[in-house]
C-alpha cells in the first residue's frame, strides 16, 4: 500500500528500511517521504515506530 502518494513510497519500502536500522529521519532523507504535502508524515512515523518496537535486538 502506498503511504506517500506524492513520492510513491510504499509501506514495504518503509518497513524494509526500518528493519535495516533506519529511523524516520533517515528514511525521510533517503526516500523523501513526508517532504511534499506532509499528509503521510504521521502514518509513516507510526509505521517506523511499530517496526522498530518489533525488531529483535541481538544479544
């Protein structure tokens, strides 16, 4: 599903980046999510938070 229509950024792109250790600021810089109209910002941030909270940190 598209999260950012302006930049055509999907939830898969955001999830993969977050799983690879990127925070919202890094994802925004890499993809441009939230940089046009800004309507996707809250959804994108929530998605990143959700992924980061479920990623297992190696012991």
